């Protein structure tokens, strides 16, 4: 059937094609059937939604479709049903626990990007990876396919460095220090970062408080070739687009298949042309990787995958048993990071991790001799060179390079929790801290989050402040207070932990 395009002012969260019930009946289409839209050389696939939002003879397209394809209001398109893609058969093969060939993986990824696979089929693929896993041949094929179905960046400054944390630790604003330190040493580090998925702030959320992070690929190329580094949001780019689609299924299912995680991270590094990559694996209770043995196993997989992609990979297993620094939430973390860059000092956990990771990158890039990277990184931070480089990054990305920590607005609705008794801080629950900050509105509300006053091992007296919740609205603050009272974010115990009498 032929129909006129009508733009619907809504986001469906998927590629939805809206048809009037009469048109759907005439062409024998049912809800969620896959259809093809053709106009000239443009071909788009989408799932049918039957609705009276559109008149007979119209095809309604959600803003999800218009965001990526240049259809015009009133344009005539051919709407036709399409059969089940061959890639569905390959998904079923993986569901049966069988190994996929390279060409089969390429077919699945291409159909995900072209939207030939619907949400339920993508969810089935993700579930099959969670249950049956992928071997290294499959992971390498998946990584390359995910990268090559999107844009690739070619930067004329070599070598190209990169750093990535697999996440899980609240307050991990470390790369806001690492990137300017490495760039100030003369190396090239085009850092793309994610927004928060389950955390209270991704690196992109933190940097967005300071400057624009939504840039086009050619603009990133210009900035990096000029000043050596950037801190941008990877989701604004067409880098490994299949990754952004599969992440939605992972989030809905609360799964994170190991093979898919490896491919997700490394496909974007491959697409950015990264030659030397440092992977940060935080390890400890309440993060993604809780044991050192598991971290070492994952590290070996990253290194092996890098070899297959022609990249040199090193892995840093880092302490992840409690939040990094004293702040959690975009604006609070941006303020703390800028204070550290300006003064060259800051919380021990933040400074030690930042100069440790930056030092490894300086050694990998050949500007520091073996064992001297950490010292060089610390000198760059303390000398103010890293701060000057961060000013350049902020300015080139469209922000105010003169921004000071006190200029950064944080939520003015606050509540401070105090110690119910004296003793020692024996445990800080990462998941609870993240949950409280998110309940307060982070990361969407940039000023929301938590300011921590204690660390594990510190002695406190009854009534001492433990942490302050910041929110932008009273309702969000109340929600966070309730969440905090239901959890035990900070555990305080005396030296006598338990008393057991005669039984």
C-alpha cells in the first residue's frame, strides 16, 4: 500500500510504524508485524502499531524514526510486509547453545542496526548470550561487526590512547583528571564516555556540567587533532550503533552477558582507532566484579580480544570497595574534579586512582619510562598543566574555560544523616549510596547527589555527620531520605562486634 507520512510527536522507544485499523485490515497486518517503508533510495524497517492516531491512507512515524531518517511530512512511501529475517534462525542457533560463524554474527548485527529485528528478537539474542555465552572467536567477530556497522574515526595524531572503566563504583569521576593529564603529556586521547545506566553519574553526565558533550564526529576529530584530547558522550555518535540497541534489552532484562560486555566496550575503542587501551576493573563488594580472581579472568579476556583486534591492552584491577572521593552525582563530582585539577590536591582515593591510571597510560604511550609514569602524572597534576589542558577541552567543546568550582550549582534541598552511635566505619554500601543519589534525582537532576564525610576505617562519635543528600526538589529529597532509612549505606561498629554467651 502507498501512504503519506505523518510525523507523530512522540517517542515510542523503538522503530514504530503507525497504521490506521482499516488500512491494517486491508493489507492483513497485525500489531508488531515487521514492515518495510520505501521512498526512492530510502528503505526503513519498523514494527506495526495499529492506532486511530493516523487517518486512513497515512503512515505515522514516531520521532525515533525521524531522528535517524530524513522523511518529510506528507511524503508518499510504499508500505509492505516483510518476512522474518534469516538472522532469526541464527539467534535460535545460539539459543540452542551452538557456536555462531562470523557471517552469522555479521548478519545478526546488521539486522539489529537496520531495525529488521524487533525488540523481542533482540531480547532473545541477549538472553541466549547470557545463558550460553560466546567464545573468543565469536566475541572478536561480534566486536568487529558492531564497529564496522557504524562510523569509524581516523585521527591524524598517533599514538591514540584510551581508558575505560567497567564501572560499578559511585563517584568515579577519575577520567575527568586522567584525560587532561595524559593529553598534557603530549599524547592523544579522544575519550568517549557513556551516560549513567544504573549509576548516579556517568563520565559524560559529569563533564556535561562543565561543557557540551554532544559533538559530531568531524568536530571531535578537529578538537583532538588541535589539543590532543576530548571528553564527549559516545551516545551522540554513530559508533557501534548495535551496542546502544542491545543495551536497552540488557537494561530491561537486568543482565550483562560477559561476551557482549567485552564487545560493547572494545567495539567503540576499535571504531575510535584506539591503539593503546587501559581497562579499569574496579573490584570489591557491591560492584560488578567482586573478586580478584574474577577480575583477572576478565582481564585475560580483554587482553586476548585486543590482540585479535590489533590493539595493545593493559588492565588495572583497582579497589572498588567504597565510593571514590567524597561526592556522588554529576554537579557534585564536577565540582570535586575541578577542585582537584585547580589545586593539584583532593581526596586520596581520587588522586591516587587518577595518577595511577594516568601513569600507566604515560608508560604505555612511551612518554614515561617503566615505573615512572605515576610520578610524572602527579607532577603534571600538581603543576597545573592538567588544569590548563582541561580549560582547553572545556573551551573547544563549547563551555566556559573560566568556570570555577563555586560556579557549579548543586541541589539546595538538603538533609544530613548523622552517626547513631560512636565507633568505626566498617562498611560503605556502594549500591545503597548509588540508590540514594538516584532517588534524589541523579543523574537527570544534575545538582542531585550525595556528599560523603567519612571513609571505611575512620572513627566517628555519636552525632557526627556521615553524609548529606542534595536534591533539586523537596519531593525528590523526601524520596531519598526514605530510601536511605530503609537501607544501611554506612555501617558503624565498635571494636566488640558480637557477644555470644553460654547456650
